[in-house]
C-alpha cells in the first residue's frame, strides 16, 4: 500500500520496448539501478513500468540495444497536476490534505491496553501519560523501551509489558505478576494465646499442652496451649501448638450523628453541552450552564471511526444537572433508623468472624449531636499463634547408663 502511494506521488509511465535485443535493454536497466516493474511480453513487444523521472534517462540505453520505446500511459500526481494546472486551489487543497495526513500519522491516535486484571485501566493510562505516552503523543520522540521500564518500576503488579505501535494505533500488552500461594506454617514451634478477653466455652487441642479448661476466664494474650511439652525421655520438646478455642466475648462500638444535616438534591434543571476532542485538544461546540453554584456533570464520549479505524477525534456530550443544598434538623426517629443501619453494617464487616448472640444499644442526645453505644455478646474462636524462639530453650535429657552385670 505504501509503495503504491509513493509511485502515485512520484508519477510513473507504462511503456513498451520493441527492437532487436529487448532483454539486453532490461538487463541494462537493472545494472544501472533503474527500477522497473510489471514487466510482461505481448507479442514482439515487452511492456513495463518505471518512474517518470527515470524514463527520460533510458533513450541512450535503448539506442545501444537497437530498441525503441513508446509511452502507453502516464499515471500519478504529476499528470493530475498538469491536467488541472488551471485549478490552482484544488491542487493546493490536495497538497495541504496530503501534508496534514502525513503530519497526523506521526502522532498516536488510539491506545488499547490488554492483559490487566488486578491493575486498573486508569492506573496504567495515568502511568503511561506521566511518561509521555498518550493519545496525541509525537511518535518519533518516544523511547518505548524506556517508557516500559519506568511503568514497570512504578507498578509492582506488572511482571511484563510491551508497547506495539502499528501506524497510528498502539497496543499495550501487560502480563501481571503471579501471586505466590500463601503457605501456612505448620512446623515452627509456637504457643496458642488469647486474642481478647473471654469465657472459655470449649477447647479442642490438636497439638500441645492445654493450660485452661472450659468455664475458665481468660484475658488478652494469656497462654492457652503451650508448644513446650515433656517428652518420654524426661526432657522437653518444642512443637507447633494447634487448638480451636471457643469463648464468649464482648465487643463495644460507638456512633455519632450531628443534629444539623445538609443534604444535596437534584433540581429539575438539566443542560447539555458538547465539545470536540482532537488529539486531546478540546473545542466547544455548545456553551450552556445551570443557575446554581452546585451541579453534577455526567460525561459521555463517542469516538469517531473510519472503516473500523479509530480516529483521534471524539465528540464529548456533557449533561449538567443543577443541585440544591437543603439543611434540616435530624429528629430522634430518623437518627434511630440511621444508627440501626450502621449497627448491622458494623456486624457485617467488623464482626464477620463472630456469632452475635445478643446486642444492646442505647441512644443519647446532647445539644448538637446524637450518640449511640452498642454492646455485643458474641461467641468466637479467640486463639492465635505466637512463635517460640528455640534459642531461648535448652533441651536436656538425662539418660542413665546401664549397669554392668556381675
């Protein structure tokens, strides 16, 4: 496609060769680096094509080979210019259009990012833009390997990255790092301790020596199951203690709401405005606004394509909605509903590992706020492990020597 465009711009001719040694003439063309193409024989003549600038140089070679050449047809831009030389404006317009296409082809028109899952699209786009790779960037000044290196250093989740540019289209291919599986340590010596205060309901010791029984009360960080046990040889051994310890626990939380509330509502007033975006340069098409200091903007951007090729031109349609701030006093009934919602959300996220058996919340009010205090009665596994530093222990075993038989 590019070769055809070059031939059209330079102009070329189709001609025939007739004479004694036309094959020798073709060999002389190749020897003198004169490009010919579409060579074929028709009867006694050989037809071929070459650039118009080269055709004026071949008469001496044709005479040497006792051949003659005749032009069959002229093609390309020079012929078009000669034909329309009286219409100077058309020629200038075509020249400007060709120059504009050439200049615009030196910029990135569209960027596609593929292969991302954990990393957000906006994060990668922002990193690329910070390093000079964005829609409208000038291609000859970009160092793709340097951009790739800087983006990978800025985002640790990216394990491999490549930038492929085809014409004005750029594809950014990314491979994210594989997260290594989390392995539970089941061999290191450790103790089992309590992560909070509580009353033991049940204890299921899988490994280690239990220091508490059901019904006993414990405090935070108290030793529940020891990883230091006596062995059969009279010494001690360090093991990875493991146990499931269910206890009754309590949790407290507090919420506060101001009495004076400000709420933002949509007004029945919407305006639309449009603008055109060309290589990140925006030009307004319509100008409008709303009669309110507060407003919300919803934006929709439609990219223009030509024969399924995205162009660096898009139409941005903005919907501007007027907002109104309303101040009101929060009553006790409404505050109770809000507190109830907050309480259940707290249970859903903060107490998701506990079984809530009872909750007691009280609401108090002062001059400018409402306060809610909630007390939960829960049942949960309170065990957590703490490693034992083996260097702090000296394992001694006393082995009696067998007495000799008399």
